[in-house]
C-alpha cells in the first residue's frame, strides 16, 4: 500500500524504516551524521523548511510537513487494512 506523506510525496508503507520528529534531529550526533551522508548522496527529498517529521525509508529520507502522529495514523490504517480478511467472494 501507499501512504501520502505530504509535499506531493507518496511512499510504499513497506519501505518505512522510521518516522522521526524534526525537533529531535539536532539532539543526536548520529542522526546529524546520517543526514549529512544522505545529503551528499542526494538521498534527501523535500524541503526542510516547515518540516515536522522525517520519514526514513530503505532508499531515501523524506522531510514531511505532516506531524509524526498523522503519519503514524496513516501507516497504522494501512497496516489494519492489510490484516483484514477478504470476504468479498462470499458476498456475491
């Protein structure tokens, strides 16, 4: 399934590794090093301005203007839908 993460970006839910609040970026040297390395490899997508969350996927890092809680809800909805049993054949 796909999740719209803001700024016109849509990613596959199975590619999500982590969702981080942008306020926490400067609190960790490891995160800062990861961001520097990703920027050098041109693996960072989206503007940092007005970003509330950072979506880390297998291949890229996305800045999102949506909050961590909104992104978590969207990914949880996808997870719940995937766990539902398919009874569509029984309805016909």
